[in-house]
């Protein structure tokens, strides 16, 4: 059982409600954020973009992922409502809130650190 999401440069959270109450978290390093921004913005270089713009692209990515989760849930008769994504403070890691269980999926890449986490209320 996951106790906390490890410290990282950028952590985006999207809360879910309905048939399940959970929080989806994407934790990434700055260079992974740049890669996501390049893909979302369809640009080869994002070094001149603002921090806010780069963070917005990661939040949009999380929105796409969680929107797909909600759509798949609807196909099996479950309802999942998603709240807007937000940046959370990843310094020192993100602890699992009381009353939740956590699932952590580390993704190993050569150029950075990615972790996907879910805190599910029980």
C-alpha cells in the first residue's frame, strides 16, 4: 500500500467522484514536462514558454487521461465526474490522505522521473 507519492518537480492532481471517490496524480520531472508540452503544443522547442504555459500543458494531459477514464467507466455503467486538474506542492512528496489507499505506478525513462498515483477512498 502506497503511503506517499515521492518528491518531484511537478505534481498534478485531478479529483474524481461518483461511483468512485479518488485522486489521480501525475508526478513528473521538469524535462518530462517539456516533452509533454512539446507534444501538446506541437512545437520542437518550448524553452521560451512560461512556467504557467508548461504547467497548463501537463494539466491538459491529465484532463485527457482522466476524461478517457470517465468515458470508459460510463461504458460499463459507472459514473465518474472529474474536477479541474490542479498543481499540488510536490516538495517532500504527497502523502496519502487519511481514509484512502494508494496505488503507485513508477514509469522508468532515461531522461526523467514519472510516477502515476491514485488515492482511492475506502
